[in-house]
C-alpha cells in the first residue's frame, strides 16, 4: 500500500527521483533541495537514501550528492571540490571567483 501525496504515490515519487538522479551526468554535484519539487520531502529523502544505500550516489556534504564514476585503475572517483563549491555558491545566489594559482591551472596556463 502506498501513501498518496498530492495525487502522486510515494512509489511514483521514488521512481521519478531515481530517473532524475540517474540522468544527472557523472561527477556533477546536485542539491537534494533541487528535487523537492518532485514530491513530498519525506518521499524525496527516502528515495535519495535508497540510492545512497545502493551505491548509485555519494553524499558529499549536507544536502549535496554526486554520481561517482569508476576508473579501472583508480577506483571510485568523486566530484571535484571546485564543482561542489560552485553548486553551493550558486544555490545561495552568490558569486564565486577563482584567482591565483588555481586560475592559472584551471585555464591550462601551467602544468
């Protein structure tokens, strides 16, 4: 038996959340709050917990998840720190600027 939430069952919300998360590119962090439009918070968080338990996603921080990638020589690879910071900063409507040695490295001006 499934509970109804605004006409959508909890199982339907779980499958929609799963499809949305699995369509996210590998190594691209996303916020759990971006999925709350898909159903009730309890249903969304339950679906995320099941994906986390199954190893399909990895929790990077509070409310921040990523689909890890597997490399045959290095094993599981997570998101880069800069990608995670950009997602958090963007969610707070702030700006993020890279400078110094990181800017040089990011633009490929140094090895």
